C-alpha cells in the first residue's frame, strides 16, 4: 500500500510490505461481484492498513508506549506493528473475544488486558490507561483512516483506474467505510475517477445502532440494547464516528441496513464452500447481497481471516 506514500502523511513507514490484496471476480447469491481479499494481510485483517500508518506516526513522534482497545482485529494489528516498530503496547479487549485473537495479540508481545463487561466498558478502561501513554486508537486516531483509505486507491487501480458503482462493507465503528469514502473522495477531487461509489453499510440485527439511525433519518447513532452476535467485529453499540459514517453514506446515495444471524451464517457457509476462509463478521456484507438490486459493478471487501475464529466456525459447521 505504500506505493501511494505521497498521499500518506508520514515520513518513515513501519511496514511489512502489506497491501495490494487480490481482487477476484465471483458469483454470490446469483450476482457477479468483485471480492477484495482483505483477510490476506500480515495480521489477518484490513486493520493492518490503519495500523501501519498509525504506528508509523507514533514512532515518528517519538512515542515508545501505546494503548489501544479493540474487539480483536485492530488490537492484533496494532500489536503486530508495535512489535515491528519496537514500541511497547497495551491492548484492551472485551471478554468473549475469540481465543484466536487473544492468542495472536499476546504472541506479538503485547500486554493483553481482558475487560469484564461490554465493548464500551473496554474503551473507557483503555482511555483511562491512555492518560499516561499514547492512545493508538483505531476509532479516534485520524491517522488510522489515512491507512484504510488506501483500500480505495487499490480498488481503483485494480479495476483499470476507474471506480466501481457500489461498495458493500460491514460497519461497526466505520473505520473501513470512512477510509474508503475518504480515499474515493480524494481520487475524485484529483480527477482520477469521475464518481464516488455508492457505499452501503451492513449491520447485524442484534446490534444495529447505525441502521436504526439511518432508517429514522437521525444524524448520529440510535441507542439500542445490544444482543449477542456471531459478527463480533461489528458489535458496536455506540459508534463514536456515527455522524461521519451517516454523512458519508448520505453523500454517496448509499444505504445502511441489517441482516439476521441466520443470513450471516448462510453467507458464511457459501463463502467457505467457495474457498474463502473468512470470519463471520466478513460474511455480513455478503449476506446483504440478497437485499440489494441494481448494484452495477460492485466490490465487497472480505475483512478478516477465519483462522482467528476457527473454534466458532467449527461450532457453526457442526
């Protein structure tokens, strides 16, 4: 992804030569789409894009200790790039996080803290810890989005320097959706593409604060009672960038809606049988295909590897 370094505001990359993940043509639910294989990153998710830029900036600024809170993938990414940069790292995760992700974070040498309670309680705990150290938050830190925007650059280049008509992605805190919007917006402003794709965010029925807000025409998230979901990566009841997410979707004439747990399970099984070993959160976007018409040329990022959720996938298959 550092082929685009002139558009990324850091001087010295902390990098594993990540990025430029494959984009493949596939038929899902009777519809032809492009799948962007974002699970083929060093730490196993698209979050490496943001972590590479964020940790590069932290190192550039001279920080030697960072704090992050995450439901798993972002924590693993920050831990991996902190290890590469030689930076001490504390990762806070909510109880119930997949064992594979916990093992991965600890294996990188990060100090792992499992917090009892909700994802939101985890954030509060991490923010208290960040009073003493740099808060390398994938949610709050703007440099994270400077990394995830490269997804749009790659898609555009891989499609022959043109933008797709539609992009569908799972959305929790919105770091993928907002990064994609930022990237396409910059490309449009530079006259490299002639339009910004319609961006569609998918949430699970068990945790739909953005989808409910979108349906009601609200400008920020709607308070909900969160239920258990297999899509743990987007189980976010209080997305702090909700106004930005809603505005980005609105500006692209997009949509935000929900899919059921059963729809996610079905989509996951379809993906697995086609050879894409993804985690359940990644299947959320695929599950939304049945609800959307007039897609045009469509890209769906497959966001995280199933290797982090093998136990969960095993239970699903049995």
